[in-house]
């Protein structure tokens, strides 16, 4: 277990396996008042200042109300050119009131072109959702959104558990439109995986199903890393990522995915810029 | 199935609900839910066409029971233990015959959180569900209990969520004494654990949430699978069907056609957006007003359906 995962785990344990208390309604207007955020902050960024809001650097979009608690689209936009001398190195996605609040840590490089990322998450309760950008010099900037949990029938677990296991490991890349050398291009990576939290108990055996989720995603273009991500079960079933890369000449876009059973999945797409 | 409005949206109705609940408690036992005998020995309580909330005390799904000479079978129990108790009172009013079976048509809380009221009966009835119901309910029960607390202000212990012990993976018959029920477990459609209950040879049939009338259909399983299951249901020659939400009807094939039209609209709209490379959030916004005329609860469920359909259809070959 690497240091990051230890930190994530520590943060999760600090909050207790069931997440923050539902009885204590979080304050939509004051993102800093969230106790789970204060715990994550102390574990992940001790003693560091975080500029927020920081609209010139980072913004986040999510629906006000989670329509489907299992699939809440989150779009993180950055407004910094990824240059060798100054770029966004990491983006942390934090969902305060999920059982494991740090849902993902995305790592970017100058070859990413842009440090934007779009994905879908599970939302367990009324919560702040945060994107925290770390620059290559260590400076931190944060954007937050408040998402209300959906109603009574909508729950974070997936819709068809049998089907989810049957198509395990299938992957797809998609790059739309013309690709121009030197101009950031948008790509989508789809991974078929149940990505479950392991928090459900089998009523017959009284045992908890083991957590089983994608834990690492690495994407390279022509051998250069453009995106890598440490992720967990806050990411929805069938993890889906839209991100940028900077095409230069002909090359392969390649994704490698590792799950918590150490299964590895791989897919490639040839890209030929105009 | 029914999400709820946030608690503060219901606040002005809380007083009224408190008064209603107070009246129920003052009566010592729950007041009987109103039911209609839609065919001999077949009773239906029609839930309100609303989201599951404080204001309606979780009374939003259709519930029913079938009376034989030896046994009663209850089909869905309502959105709270209190509602289950009121349904039990209605059974008691209709017949002294014991409740042998409690059947859940699927996992959603507005159909199943009343189970607890029947689990206390002596002898205890057998709880019946789709073979995939236990797994789905295990995963969802903590969230449903939280929602019950949040939306209805009702505490339910983990043990208060009652799981089925008779599991149906294809077809199963129950003999109530002079009345035979045929239970059928369907492939993933509205949910991955939909079960229909047919009374006798010619119906009625309880379709659970495989059929919505009035209330917008809700996709929590597989859109394409649901359309296939509807094809199979359309071949049934039965006189009367009870949807999970909306009025029981002899014209149930018409209700099926209306539901199909909505689901096909969602499928085609979302498919086109995926083909065009439109991301999920933008697709949901773009289609938020499409194909929803004449449905109830559009604001509560249409965007959610588009979201679920997108996540399913983007994997089509």
C-alpha cells in the first residue's frame, strides 16, 4: 500500500465506515464548516493554505440535486495552460460525506494539454464536492459545489450486479473530431467494472461483500504519460473519464487499468493528427 | 419507487402528517388502508401519485392482497412499517384467513418497507421475492433506511428490513386454497429483481413497477431489457392488470403502449446524443423537456431516467 492509499484509508477511517452523520445536515453555504472536509484537509494538506474560490484556475460543475445517486456527473475545468514551467500537477476530487471522501487523485503533465477531467461519482448524502488543484510548485486552489442527495428510491449501488460482473474489464476509447498536432484533444475512456464499495452485507452469510473497484488508471500517448489516477469506489460503476492529451505526431493512446484484485486491463487507440 | 422532496420542502405539511399519525396511534391499532375489491378476493390499495414523503407517509405505491380459502397473500407492503400495519388492518377487515405469504414485486422502498408489520404475525408468513432481490436489498437497505429517516422521519432498525426466504428465479406457484397465484421472475427491466403475480388463469395480474400509469416510468434496471419484458407482457391474454403506480385497468395494454412510447423516446434521444459525442450532463439538459407531456412527476424522474439510459446505452455495440 503506497502512502497515498494510506492517507485515503486514514481519512476514511477517521470518518467511520458509514460516513458523516446524516442527521447533521451539512451547511451548503459554508464549505469550510464541513467536519469531514476538515479531517481530509488535515490528513492530506496539513498546514498548507488553499485558495478558494479560485475561478481563474479551477471550477467544478455538478447537478444541484443528484438525480441518480449512482451516477452523478462531475466536470472539473481548469483555466491554466499546461506548460513545462507552470502546470497543474494534481487534481483531487473530494466528496465530503462519502464513506471514503477522497474519490480520486488525478495526475497531469505538460503532455496532458489541459488538466480538465470529467467523470461520474456516487453520492451517498448531502455533501460538498470539491476539486483541488495542486500546481507543480505545490500551490493549492479549490473549487466547491454542494450536491443534495437524491430521494428515497435512488441509491448508490449499481442497477444490475450480475450484468456488471459479466462484462468486467471491457474497455473503450473514444476520440471525437479532427485531431490537430499541438492542440489539446479530448478523449474518453470507458471501463466496464462494478466498482463496488463492499459496504453491502450478504443477508444469508452475514458477511460483507469485499470491496472491488478500479484503483489505478494510467493513460499515455506515444509513450508519454498524459493522465494517471488513483481512484476508488466513489467513482460510479463502469468508470468513465473524459480528459485531454496533446497530440504531436502519430502515436498510440494507451490505457492501463488495475483493480483491487490486481487484475490488469489494457486498451489502445491509434491517433493520427492532421 | 419514489425519491422524496428534501425535508424542508415538506415542512409545512409536517403538522398535518403529525396529526394524521397521531390519529392512527390514538386508535390503538393502525386504521385500515382503503382498498377496492377489483375482482373476487383480489383487493387493491391505490397509492398516491406523489413522491415518497412526509406528506403522504410513504403511501405512494399500489398494494394488494389476494384471499383464498386457506391463505392470504399480500403483494407489496408500502413505504413504511406504519403503512404496512395499515395494510394489515385492511386485510383483517376483509377476512379472518391467515396471511401465509408476503410477496415483494421488487426492491424499492415504497413497495417493501412495510414488510416489518407482517413479520411480527404468528405464525410468521413466508416472504417471497425475485432470486436477485436479496443481493439488491442488501446493497441498498442502509440508504433506504437513511431516506426513511430523512424523508419520513421514521427510524427503522437494520433488522426491520425483511428479506425474502422464498426465492423465485423463473416461475413459482402458490396455492391459497381455491386460488392459484403464478409468480414470474423477469430479466432486468425496471430493476434487476422484478416479479409479477398473476391470479388464476385469466388474471388479474400484479405487474409491480413493470407498468406505470400516470406516474412517469422510472428506469432503475435496464431500459432495453424493460422494452423486451414489455414485449413478453404484451402477449399475455389477461383481463385486468394492476400497475405499480396508477389505476388498475382492463385497458392495461393501452397503458403499456403509452409507457413504451416514453421509453422509446428516451432510448432514441439518448442514442442520438451519444452518437453525436454529447457528454452525459449536457444530454440530460438538452432532453429534459422531451417526450414528457401528460406524465406526472416529470421533474422528479425524467432527468434521472436520461442519466441512467445514457450510462446504459453508451455501451451498446
